[in-house]
């Protein structure tokens, strides 16, 4: 696979290095390559639900990786995963895969969130580099255990928070932190996706396993499963972590006896009395997913594959505006944010509209492979993964209890 | 693919929750095919192929291989009447701009002899040199329907009809109190169960652009505006590919008769498009 013409692989990592100046960037870097396998990195993907299969498929198509194992206790999911990664051998679990003769050099954990901890700890105990999807865990105890194990294992660890590896998000963050919207006023975010969150099981014995997200004892609900990826973007962009969170939830559409809300609202308090108003629903899909940053000179809206700047009337002109594409949103005009806008403008491509050249997940997996193969700095280390997951756990508790949950500043401190 | 898909699932009322969830899973499969093989999404696998396929081979998974096995077999059997390497010609003829679409063609222009190569053993797709740009339009639509039907069956659904843009239909089982799902083709009602039907019609879009179905080859041109073909096949991808080939060259219905029989393809009509489901 080629590197993105918008931002080569190396540039992503160089960008991450610049971010270190703000004291928020990933901290885990290896002075020498952790390990340089002569050929492809042999990866095991643990968890073969739709997202795990997506990961297996991306890794199968990526230069520098070979999916050698996929694991899931549900046979139908395992069969589907092997179709997505035909080089892989199927197993019921990581334990089974590690006991087999197949050589595994890195582990990707995409199981239900409440199962992450045990698998991550098993992989780290085997001294295997780990890529763990977010939220990393559903309890603070598990987060602490993962964090400690990752720090002592001495192998690369990446949390799958994809905003940080998305070149468009990195570009917009640099732009925002250079003062493009001046001082923050507040934040908004949403994830709207109309779906039932129910998975039909061919065999009834698999139904509970497949529908863990609808089990209030296991699931962080929408606040945790959707919110965690977006909370991290706000942490990364602002350099701040929340002080407290209030939440409420309801069932607006899926009145089928479920206990996990299909619609949630959160008010997350950041320092200086700034609030993130966040809502997530699986009862409506309007405007899907975005994060918005409101400032005194304008606003920035990020929507995974695209981003826009909306200027206040009194905001100064910015150099790239003359090249930029524009989109109308009712009575607002958005200036399209594009990574490497000047270079693209020179190629006369920018006004035609340029979007990401690869899916966000691919950037994230490429970045992980580079930590394994070249000792590169991870785009999201275990500490940042744990911080976002801690906010997700707290947000889920706020929704569940209806109480204001104060966040413990100790959880956001850097490890010694 | 730029078209709408519709799924009709049959089952007991008490199964509604499971049917809805199965339908969601099938639609997710269709979205995934769109994300991988759309000519218009910059981050699709097809965009990557069109940009870089001359320089490196793209790895395919088992589902992708099914798609390109069908494409390669019909390309060969139809002597090139079916050829997805028409994206540049379609663009040059103005068909994409007319619909407000920007195709991802790559920037490399090369010799007309450069073509696409599916390596069944290595499970890769690549170009023999700079220049080709694939448009998997119809066959990708059929492929999406095939995978969606498989997903529904894996979710335990026993009866469903799925269509993409009404021109490609696949069905299995039967609706309640009926013997089969029925699709009208001209005056004939065709029963579908475990089989697909597709139609290709070179309806003229405008005098300026000609028809949207092009006759591939050294001098690409639109086929006649009265051409149409409707076929039955074991898969929707195969049906779509053959419908296109026969729309381009109706004489293949007898010239390629042996292959059509071997692949289980039945030519229903060379004039009548599908009308109603």
C-alpha cells in the first residue's frame, strides 16, 4: 500500500513529535527499533465482531503485515474473519493461538470492551506488542492493571483512538493550537447512528456473547463505546482533561425490554468553566459523528474524513483561505480544512475537494506497525488510552446514576 | 455504486427484532462493499488501485477474490465486451460530471495496451502498466447483493428479496403463503429462489453524452440506445456482468452459449429490461 499523498507515514510521526512540546503527545518511544522482523509482522487479531473483521481486512491489505491468527469463540464470526484475512488460522482465544505452533509477533485486541484487560495482560505477559481498541477497559481497576503491565512489559502499546493518527485531525489540531479560533468558548460533540445494537445469533447459546453491549452489567453504553473516541479528541486538542461529568439517558426508539439507553446526553466540565455538550443516540442518524470547538474568533468542526473552519466576522484573514474550498451549511460558510493545503493548492487540486486518501483505521494500524517495526513513537500510548477510557467509565456512571461525577485528577497525571 | 438498495425480509412477527438486526447487518455489508469498491470515494480500495495499481499489487480478501474471479471470467468469455477498465472513457464522455460525480482515476496515463490483472493464486489485483482505471459499478452492486444475501442467511433469515437500483435482484426462500419471490420482466413473471436476475439497459441519457454503457476496446463508444439484456445467474455479480456484456454485444447469447450454460446463466431477454419486483 502506498503512503498517503496528503501526509506520508513519516510525516504523521514527525507531527506527533511536534505535539510533544505541549506535553500531551504520546510518551512511549523506543530509542532503537523494538524489533525489526525481516518480513511482514505476524499479527493475531483477537475478537472477530464487525470491527475486528474490519481490522483483519485492513491488516491483510497492508504492506508489512500478515494476519496469521484470528480468534473468537463464536464460530460464525471466526469463519467470516478468515474470509477477510485468508492467511490467518482460526482459534477460539488468544490462549489457544499462543499454544499453537503459529508464530505471533503482535496482538490486536478487538473483543468486547469488558474482555480487553485479560487479553491485553496475557499478550503483554508474552512480551508481544499490543494494539488495544478503546475503551481499553470498563473498570478503573482493569485500566490501572493494563497501564502498569504496559509500562513494565517493555514492548510497544497502542490504544486504538483513531483521531490521533488521522492526518486531517493532526493538521486541524496544529491549526487550532496556532490560535485560529482564538480562545475556547466551549465544545460540542455527537455520535448519531440509527441501529439496533442487537446482533442476531444463529445459535441461541451465542446470543449473550454477541449482545454484550446491551448488558448493563458489562457495557459502558453509548457514553463509553462511542464517546471515548471523541473525548480523546477534546483532550488532545485542548490539552485539558475534564473536572466533572453529568449525564442522562433514555430509551427513545428501541423499546424491546433493553436496559441500556439508546440515547444519552452528557455535560462534561473542563477547566475555566468550559463545557463539552455531548450526545449520542442509536435512534437517529442526522449529522452522524462530529466534534466542534467554539472559539472567540471562529469554530472548527471535525467529522472524521473532513473538517471545516467557520470564521467570526471580526476574525483576521488566514493565508490559505484564497486556495480553500468552501461549503455552505444553511447560513454558515465552512472553509474546508485539508492537510498539506499549500502543496495541494500548488497542484490545483484543492478546489476540487480533497479528502483523506485512506480510511482512518488504516492510518491507525499503519502507525502501530511502525512502532513494532521501526521503534517509532506510538500515536496513542497506554496513558492517553487510559485517560480517555477513565472519562468514558465516569460518563457511563453519570448516565447510569444521574449524579454529577467528579473526576480524579490523579488519573490524568503522567506516570513517573 | 451510487444507487439505493432495498431489502425485504420475511419471517414471523415475533422474529421482528432479529429480522431488523439481520437487515442492519446486511446493509452494513453493502456499505462495506461501497467503501471498498466505490470509484468516487478517495479512500476506497478501488481508488487506491486506480492511483497505484501500476506500481504495486493490491491484496484481496476471499470476498474480493469472488468479485474479480467473476469479472475476469466474464471479461474473457465475452472477448472483452465486459471490461471494467472503462472509467477514463466514461469520464471523458461526461457521464460522471453529468451526475455531479468526481471519479478517482489516478494521474497516470499510459499505453492503451495496459490492462488490469487478477492473480488468482497470489490473490491480488494490479495493472500491467500506467493508464487503466476500473469502474466496477454494476458488478460491485451485484457483489454487494450476494454478500448481503449471505449475511442474512448467516443471521438465520430463511426468506428475503434484495435489490440494488431495481436492476439487480437476488432472492432466496419465498414470501409468506407464496411459492417464490416474483420479478416481472416484460410480460413474464420470473420466480426467484436462490438465484439472481439482472438487467442492463443502454437508455440514452442525452444526445450529448450518448448511452452510459460503453463498448470497451481500442475505440470506446456508446452502445445503441435500444440495447438491453436481462439474465438469470447463480449470483448477482455474475448476472450483472453478463447483462452488461450482452447489452454491449447481443450476439454473445449464441457465440458464448457454451460458457453461459457452463456458468449457469440464462438469457431471459435481449430487449426487455426488468420492470417490477
